C-alpha cells in the first residue's frame, strides 16, 4: 500500500507542477508552438537524468524512488521516462533496441494522436 500511496502522491505533485509551469509559460507562447509542454518535457528529462545519476550513487528506498520517478516525474511528464529508458538502452549497449524504441515510440505515438484526433472528429462530427 505504501508503494501505491508514494506513486499517487508523487503523481499529484508532478501533475500540479506541470500545470503551473504550463500556465506560466503560456504568457510567452510564440505562435502555436507548445512552449509549456516543450519546457516541461525538457525539464522533466533534465530532472530524470540528474536524479538517475545521483541515485545511481546514493541509495534510496524503493518507495521514495517510486515517488520521484514513477509518481512525480510520471505525473510531470512521461517523456522524461521515455528518454531515460532510451538512454539506458544505449548505455547498456542495446543500440538496435534503443533506436527501435525511439523510432517506434515516436511514430506510433504520433500515429495514435492522429488516429484519436480523426476518430473524435468523425464520431463527434466536429
């Protein structure tokens, strides 16, 4: 139960943080470029890289790891987790798997967004 609470609490805090940063970044929105999301994704990647490196050397308990990585950064952005996993594959020498994961995730992710968008328009007649 502690693990679930750790993930839930971290996720709530990460989601609120993402929302507040996106609100603040919205003031600086240039054209249609998603400044808030872009900034949060890059910040999430930076944070997960920093924390990953730090906690490779400093031991933390599993619940705190779940709170930070799965909860907070997962709620803040899942892009950071995707980036970390890709770098980890490169780090351990799984270059083909890393490149496949990178390409397939991006292509299918974009494809699913497009499919969802088109389905919503078709179903809801927007």
